[in-house]
C-alpha cells in the first residue's frame, strides 16, 4: 500500500511541476526534467511514473478548458459560434487574432507542459540501463518522442514560429522563435524514432496500454504522413513532401490487417459512447475509468434549450453543401422537439409520436447543430433530447485523434499530387470513405468520378476531408484551409474555387482587411511575449 501511495504521489508531483512550468514560469524557470535528477528514472517503476504523467498531461492538453485547443480552429468554414459573449470564440471566427486571447494562452501552456514532461523522459530514460531491457527503454523513449512531436505539430500549425525546446533551462529568457521549416524537421526526427521504437500493438507487452489509447508504430506513421502532407503546403511549401506523405500512408494501408485498422461499417458507429475503442482508431485519448473525463461531449454542441453550452455549430453554407446520406444524418441535427410551440426544457421520453418539431431555421441562432458529439452516457438513442444536466457536462467516451479514414484520404491526395494523376489505389481509398459515408462499407453507390486530373482529384479529396472530419475533429478543416491557402476564399465566394461553399451573409461579419495570410496563425500569448521580447 505504501509503495502504491508513493507511486501516485510521484505522478501528481510530476504533473504539478510540469503544469507550473507553463504561463509566466514557462520561459522564466522550467523545472521539469530536473525532478529527482540523480535518483529518478532508475527502474521500470519510476519510468512508469513519468510515463503516466506524460499521458495525463497529453490528455489534459486536449481536454482541460475545452476551448483552449480548438479556439484557433474557429476560423474554418465548417464551424461558427452562437456564443457571441465568448470573445475567444468570436475573435477567431472573425479573424481578430489577439495576443491576449485567454483560451489560446491556455492551449499554449498545456502543450508546452506536455513537451516538458517528454523532454524530461528523453533526457533521463537511460538512467534505467541495466534495470530494464534495451527494448523496454525504447518503448518508454518512443512514447516521449511521439508525444513531443505531436505537441510541436499542433503548435507549429497554430502559431507558426515558436520556441523549439528540447532541454530544460532555468531562468532562460534568451529563447528565440524557430521558423516552421526548422520545427518540422525536428518533428520528423522525433517521429522517425517513435516509428522505429514503438510497438505495433501493446498486447503481450503492457495489457493496460493494450486496452487504452497508447501511442503505437501506426500512430507515428500516420502522424508522419500528416506532417509531410502539411509541409507540402503553406507555409513550408515543399512539394516534394507529397511523395513522402504518399509513401508513408501507403505503408499503413499495405499493413492494415496486421495493424488491425479498418473503416467501421457505418459512420454512426464512430460516435457511440461504447465500445470505447474500435478498429478505426489509430490513436485515441481514453477517459473511461479515469478521473479526467472527456469534456468535448455532450454539452459543447448542444443548444442551451437542451442543456448545452452552445459553443459551436456548422456554418450554413457548409451545411447546405453537405451531401445526403448516412454521414449527413449523423453529423447534423436539424429539427428540435417543441412544447406549446417553443423549445421543450423537460421532455417526456420517449417523445410522443406526432409531436411538432422546430426546424433549424426557427432556432434562436438560426443554424443547425452538430450531432456527432451529442451522445454520452444516459443520452443515447431516444434519450438524445434529454437535457444534459449539471452532472452531465463530461463523458467517458473516447476522443479519436487519428482515424484510419484520415490515412486513406492522405494517400489519395498526396499520390495524385506527387504523380500528377490519381492511381487506382487513390480512387479506391477515397471511394471507401465516400461509400461508407453514403450507405455503409461495401456499397458502390457513391464512387468519385473517374478520369480526374491531379489537381481536380486533390480538390475532390479536400472536399471529402471537410465532410468526413467536420465539426472540430483533429484532422481539422482549418488546417486544410491554411495549407491550401484558401482561408480568404472560404470566407467569400471565389468562382475559381467553386468547391468552397463561401460564407453566408447570415454569419458573423468579417472585416475584409483582416483576411490576410497574417491571420492564418495566432500571435504568441501576451504574457510570454512580455517576459521574453524575442517571442514577439
């Protein structure tokens, strides 16, 4: 008992110290990595403590203060916010990118806090040499390399120029901003190590991780493919990276049976609370049976009349362009039950047959809502209209960070751009996603038109990605708009890019002078820039 108590106290201490290294302490005095420098990381139990803290902080980065990691994504044309009182949301929805944005600052802190823990493990894991096998050392280090790479991948896409830190420095205010090209090269280095050292599966190695969302070889490969695809576009514009993205995605596709990846039979199956893990997840963040619950569901995208926070919903033109089929029915909710001609607040379940429904055009914000994330424990099926109460602001459902559908679409786009025209596998990849979206796996009802050239095919895949990952998934439409330099056109109607829906006049007004490439990235949070002028 004493041993277990010590273990969890150490986890708490490591996580707390990592958290304390953020905000004004981030550049003033980063202490993590020097926790027990002479007598820690010496054996497997101590490596477990640090590793658990790493996952805990990784989880926290994508979960604590929900808006902290999605605030930048509001610039996309698939989401808007009904919640005009929240200036963090509205600023980014209208491209008023302010350094004093509180949610952006929190995301910055949580991300660097995770990086600090990863840096500590990478700097110290070899202290356990002799106590554990070389393979085991690689497993621990591989997870830290993956976590560090993924956090920097997130940062560089949101802030562009960032401080790249691999060591812990006390009182260092001389850190400077690294250009994105340099950051991406470091990310690739880390992912290549993770790809080599991480296992295909944790089964037979660590059964706890085998039943959770642990980092794997496939996760490293999939992230690397996404990194290469991103680098092929703005701001790096290394078009040779299309071929690298194609090759890395092809490695996963060729081994999908070995890795255990597949598209689920129906799009609706992705968004059920259980099972907590499924075969389309390449990497996920687990919350079941842990204290840090998932706050992405069910309140964020529910109207206030149904107990929601009404943080986001789809832009109208994006919704109107969305093709009919199972995926549309699962992605959106467009009608709402009434009582006495208005919103119901205390529904009787099941809802009586024949009750009137209010169309989205008559809702207070006059938008449909995203339905993908509504479901939570007790709010499944016919209970979907049950208002989410104060005790239901979180869920045990899993956050799907990387899905196999993303790998298929990365290959399709990257191959067409690398070779000038889509090959048979590129068509097969995109058609697998399209047909599942229409009616389920195995159908042939919605194939993409054959004979497209490379750029036309790329545009079709871009549109498909927007529909497949709509509504704040991690393969965000925002990142696609940025790398394709389409943010300006997505906010207006450009006939040269007819595949973009354009912004409806019913959305929040945008000042056109704010629509420049400068608005693609958030400024460094004000507090850190004040501490270190090099970061301005």
